């Protein structure tokens, strides 16, 4: 009866006292309020068509099956520890993850369609090593060598390259620190380095060479090289192939961001505007250090360099950046070595990534090898410690390759340990 009275308020009206009436009214208000609240919640939680589409789109965008949140070129979701990197190739994805696209591509690009860039690496597949581990007779491997008066613990140097500050705040100072820690690896400091040569030299006790982009004004060359010589350089490397074509990769990057410093133009013709050999004759008048010519790719130019009294020949196609559809330096190295006939040392760069690559070049007659891009990857990825690790890896691989071919000293490396299949 009481339940019925509470619901209708009409049953047995004699039982509905004023107190009970107030209770009934309160229950009615609670039921109405609770019902309205639940209705509001249901309405707000109802899935509209727009919300449904939004939910499905979010699910698809985050699906690992279509890799919507990943860079398809590199997986750089976690930066590895330095000790995890086992080859020089391992440094490139870390550098890629840390650098702006234009800066990364400046290090990586080749001329035009980059055929020469690819050929520089492919050439190493055309040279096989002939293992002779028993020839070492248990003797320890010695890797030291002297090149133009500079003592090298390994026949490995750092090729000249520009603007290290774009890769790391400490620029060439960090590069030098890494080189010094890696058995005093020699840096050939670029003529377009981020820091002046005297500042770079003051930061390290490791030996330094200097690379010159010569000016047509010989007085400018004299002033610059006076500072370089007084700062302790051990040799001068003169680049003669600095007319680089426009890189297609860099031109495409202009659609993504504005190049630092406005870049993207074609460099001046440089040495092509006046006689190269006349310039070397004039340099010799005031340079007291060994002079090498960098950019030689033929036996004819190598012979001319020796005839004009230069102290060394540096075989290079500017890392595939000078002109497309060139041969690789490794391919032309034997003919250059044959042309100079041991009168001057021959250096080479271009695509070196492994210790075995370095051994192949020495077997074909090179006195030393210069490495460029792996050093830049190491600098961009981990600073000076990255540079050090890059060269430690190369040095360890080189020693193993020497031991596998039965060579226990640099002087014992010769053509008998390689088989070539150049096209």
C-alpha cells in the first residue's frame, strides 16, 4: 500500500500524511533529475557519422601496416649507442636522422644523375682479395708508413671537405679531436673549412695537411699559404677539379627549404681560366712544403705533374661531384701508379668505406688512402667521438685484411694479393 501511495499519491489517501507527501514529492524530483541526466549522457556519448569517420581515419593513420608514422628511408626512432655501431655504414642513418635534409644531401650528393658516385663504390666489387693467412708466419702486423715526411700509424687520412660546422657545433676542432684519438690520423684541412687553418692547428697536436683552392691572384695565395706554413702544415694539396656541376639532388631540395647561404649555383671555372702548370711553378717559388696535385684521373696528367716537380699525385674525381660518367679513382689508380714509376707517392680517395677497400688500393699501388663521407657521418652523428670511432673501425678492418692476405707490413703489400675485373 505504501509503495502504491508513493507511486500514485492517490491510494488510500488517509495514509498520506504531510510528511509522506513531502517524501513522495522528493522522490518524484529525484527520478526526473536522474532520468534527465542519463538521457544527456546517452546523447553526448552517441556516435555521430562525423565522429565515426574521424575515429576510423585515426585508426588507419596509426596503423603499422601502412607505416604512416615512419620515414620509409630510415628508421631513426632510436639513436643507437656509439658502441653499437660496427661498420662505417652504420653512421649514415644516425647522421641522416640528426641533420636537416639539405645539409645531409650536401654531404651525400654526386654530380648530375650520380652515376659516378655509384661507380666509385661499385668499383670495389671488381677487385678481389687473395687470402694467404699462412704467409704471415705468425708475425705481428705493422701498419705504420711515412708519406712525404709525415708519419702515419695507418695509411689512412681524412680527405678535405668543407664546412664541418654544418655537421657539429665544434666544427673542425671536433674532427681534429677524433683524428688525434684515432692514432693521430692526418686531417687534410679544407680551404673552405668553417674555421681558419691557424685556429684548427692550434686545437690539436696531430699532423695536418692543407688543401688549397688556388686564387688567380698569386699574392692572395702567398698570404694564405704563409699563414698555413707558419701554423705547422706538413704538406699542401692543390685541388684542380673544383668546377662542379649543379647537383640535381640539391636543386630538388630547394623545393623543400631554402639552402643555407643561398647555395645551388654553379662554381666558377677556377683553374681552367689560366695555365695550371704555370700556377704550380709560381707556387713552388714560395712554398717550402711538399706540394701534391689533387684531381688527377689520367696517366698523362700524372706524368706532367712529375715533370713539373710536384711531390705527389692525388687520384680523385671529387667524390663523384665533379662531372658525371667518369671512371672511378680505383679503376685509374694502376695506370697513374705506372705512369709516375715510383718517383712520387700516389694518394687516392673516392668511395672508401671498409678496411678491405683500403688494402685493395694499396695493393694497386697507392701510398695512402683518404676517407671523406664516413668521417662526416661520424662527426654529424656523435661529434669527435664519432670521428674517432669511424677510424678505429677502419683501422681494425684494415689490420684483419692484411693478416688474411699474409701481409705483415705496408711495404709487403703488392699486386699479388688482388685480382681485378675492371670493365
